[in-house]
């Protein structure tokens, strides 16, 4: 239930941000700078914000009373929604901050539910995926909205957004508080520790090792590559709204499918198969069918990358989420600076798919080696 709520809100959140950027801020003289400001606040700030929420949750796990009952992840997401409302009318920095807060709260909440239900990362892909469609549709609607009508359109979207927010988060808060109350009661009755889904401090955390550091670096680099490929490689056949929706649906489907397959057939085989197929399809991506399949396969490793860090550092859910969104921002920078790829899109896509395969497989193997030793 919580993952569904967060996923739907992710779709609306990213759609609103894209619509606001194209109807309000990109018509102004500082539009190009506003793109950088928004992306920095929306993606780079998730890392310190996530670390802060992790710290609060650690303190919460040791506390008693009302503070112990607060669903911090949900509160962070709701705060992000309302900051986004104001940001759509004020400044890209405020808009991006709201987006960052929502993603941190929603990401932590989804990680908690994934862990509680032993979904092995399936919920992560489901949460992240709808954002891509929200961005696309928000951009399309924003581009065709007349300049003198953007205020009316923005208010209409804000009203629908607020209504959906109230309905979804009312059910989410009720479910979250019931779950926390039940688990605290069980702990009190049994007198033994029980996983509450909060960031409880493990009694025996795995020591930080060189293997873990290198695996984290490789995961970070994988996301940098994925971000750059997604933003810099276009397709000649990608013309018109209908084809755009289809291409975005491949991205959405890939993110969802990757988490599901990894949970059922294993991470290594999913990583190798999806990125090898992505490389092959990118090579022939001048043809629409292969281009669509390239988008599907290339995005399948997104939830796997995050789940690797979540499993290794379970007490740092917010920081893990923010670390990889910071990598998204780094991958965006060459595009913002208008640096050109040295080769054609299909060659770059093929090379970066194989590079991603090597990096991510290396991360998986390093963490396996650490567990054995």
C-alpha cells in the first residue's frame, strides 16, 4: 500500500516539477541557470537530506514517547510535497528542494516496506519508475501550454495534486501509525527486539571495509553513466508524443522489471543479461524496435544498484538513496555544459552499456567476496 502511494505521488511530483519549469521558469532570462539550480537542489541535496533523516531515525529508535511514533519518512515526503507547491510559484531552488525532500522520504519509506515484506528490491523499481513518465508528460503539457495561460493550468494541476496528496497520505499515515503501534506493542509484550522498519541501529554492524568502499564507488559510477546516457543519447525515430510515451514506458517498465527479475533469478544473471542485451540493442538502435529494447534493458539495473547499497548499509537508507541521486546530477553536468559525445549515439550507448556491466558486476562480486571473508 505504501509503495503504491509513494509511486503515484512520485508520478505527480515529477510531473508538477517539469510542468512548473517549462511554464514558469524557462521563459525567464536566467532559464539556463535555472536548469542547473533546479537539478542541483532536486538531486544533489538528497544526499545530505537523506543523511539527516537517517540520523533522526537512529535517534528515534533509541527514544520513547511520541517521538518514537512519528513516521519520519512519511513526514519528510509530505513536507516535500508542500515545499514543491510553493516552489512552483517561487523559485527553482525551492521547487528542487521540495522534490529532494519528497524523494528522500518516499525512498526511505519504500526501502522500509521492501525490507519488511522481504521483496528483495522489487519495491524500489516500482517506486522510482513512475517518475520518468511524470517528467515526460509534465514536460509535454508544459511545452504546449500558452504563455498567458500557464497560471490557470498550474493552479489546476496544483489543485488535483493537493487533492490526491490528501487522499493518499491520509491512508498512508493511518497505515503507518497502526503498523508502528502494533510492532511496539509486540516488542513490549515479548521483551525482544523486533524490526520496526525504522532505522534501528544494528547491534553488530558489518565493519566498513575496502571491499564495501570500492563496491560503493562502482555503484556511484554506474549511475553517473546511466544518467549521462539517458540525457545525452537521442534517437532519430523518437518523434511525436505517442512515440515519446512509448519510449518512456520502456524506461518505466525496465526499472520495474529489473527489480522483479533480480529478486527471482538473481542479481548477477540479471545484470549480465540486461546490460549485454542493452549493448547489442544500442548498436542497432537506429531502428525503433531495437532502440526501444535498448531503453528497456539499460534501465533494468537501476533498482539493483540501489539495493546493493541498501543491503550492505541497512542503517543508511536515506544516504544511500541520496548518494545515487547525486550521481544522477554528476551525469547531468556534461549535458548542461553542452559537451558533445565523441561518437554516434548507438556506439556510445553500446560502450556505456558494456562499461556499466563491468562496473556493476564488479560491485556485486566485491560484496560477495566481502561476505565470504
